[in-house]
C-alpha cells in the first residue's frame, strides 16, 4: 500500500487538535469535517488542512481519503464508524469506542467483514516506562503477577460551578469517569496483566446538579474560560447523569487480582503491580520513571535500555495499514474494554461480581 496515508478527520473540538497534531506528523491530513463549520475552519487553518467539509457525509464521499479519524463526542463514534466502513475507509476512533458493548461489537464485526484496518486511541501505551514494564512482565523475570492497582483521575470537574456539558449526559457520553478515564486503565491492565474475568464496581455521583451552559463551546475553551472566571452559565441547573468517581475490583483469567479508580473530581495517575519476585510502581509525575522494589526496602529506578519515544496515538494504526497487520490497539481492544465497562455498570446495579464476556463471543 502507498506510503502516504490520506486522512479525513471528523470532529473539530478539544481532542481534535491532539489528533490533528498526531496525523500531521505521520500522514497526510487532507480534510476535516464538523457540524460546527467555523470550528472546522479554525482547526484547518491552525493545522494546515486543505479541505473543510460541512458534515461527515461530505467527507466520507471524498475519493482522496484512505482512512478516517473520529474525534467526536462518544455517541457519534458508532454511526460515523459504520458509515466510514461502508464507504471503504479504514477507521481510527477516539476512546471509548462506543456507548456500549453492542455498538462496539457491531463496529468490530463490520470492520472484520470488510477487512478494514482499525485503531482506537490508547495514549497509555506510549509511555516509555510502561512499554518497558510490558516487556519485563512478558519476559517473566518478575514471576507470576499477584495484584494490579491503578488510579487515573483528573480534577477538571471538581468545581460544582463547572457547567453541564455533554460529558455529564448518558445519551451522549455513556458512563462518566469510568468510560472517559477508567477506560485508559482497562486497556493498560489488559495489555500489562491479561484478560479480565470478573468485576465488582461502584459508581458514585458527588455533584448531582450543575449549571446549564448559556452558549456552546468545546471542552478546552470551556475549561479555559471557567478557570479565568469568564464563563457565562445560567442560574438554572440540570442533573448529572453519570459517575463522577468509579472504583472497580478486578479478577483476571490468570488468577491475579486488581483495582482501578477513576475520577473527574481528583488528580492522580499511578500504576502499581506486585509480582512473585518484585513490585513495580509508576507515576505520571516527575521524571515518569519505572520504579522497582525487589530485595531492598526502597523503590529504585529501573534502567531504561530503550530510547524515549514510541510514536504517536496513530502510529500503530498507520503501520497496520502500510504493513497489512492488525497490531493492538484495534477495534477489538476497544470492544474488550467496553465489555468491561458494561460489566462494571451491571455490577454497580446488582451489587456483586459480574462476569466479563469474551470479545470473541
């Protein structure tokens, strides 16, 4: 296949800028589409994208596009991906892949039926220290894995005055902290430890109502205006429909145990894995080095034999297109993560352990 992959990106909000930067480093970003055409024009001007489309349909009918990148609110991932696959495009999608496992399975099945390449955003796999950790665990030097504990939390919604955006509504976002942030750790733990067999979860809403927005804006702009105390909101409030904080206990197919905590009200990013012969710890602060405690009383840095880097969020997807491969993360990994999310929701509703279906089922 041609070396240069021509990309059409759908979505022009906050996350779209990160996607555009990644595409421009490794492919040819040909067009962008958004229902908010002015946002698409602004993004195109900033990133040097030659064509602006009024909507997804216009972009998908272009014959100068090989693959589509989806950077929209969550509820649009499923219909846009199916339309892109039907148009003969390969598809890269922002996480979470879909609103539920049924949608995600349809997306993965359709991609396989059409032999299309797929990718899902999983920035956690890019950290050099975690790539090293994955290799060390695969080599078996640490022995059997006993426990995995992770926190992946951002405090952007800590202030009750932050407005009621689409991220707080089930119909557009699905779950809250679980699907938006916990999904990173679900992907990480499948990559590092193995498949999850059962979950026991609790989802909590601590700020049940938020001010209604008086004018639209993308996430980054709303956060900037809110921090500057320049954001206009109504005195009217609306209900928050999904979780502010989630805590998920895990049982793995290989016998390991674990936990994931995700929050949009607090700030912490860490992973700890305890194994038969050693323990590893990593934090997304400071120098982000992998730490190990085997015999001594203190954690010490693990030597990094591999150079920093590891590409961008789209590197593996583009390599899969160019080499006709299907290396993770693909839609199958997005489906597997969504099945864990669905099981966590059922666990919260029933109050007990719930089995996680197999992605191939």
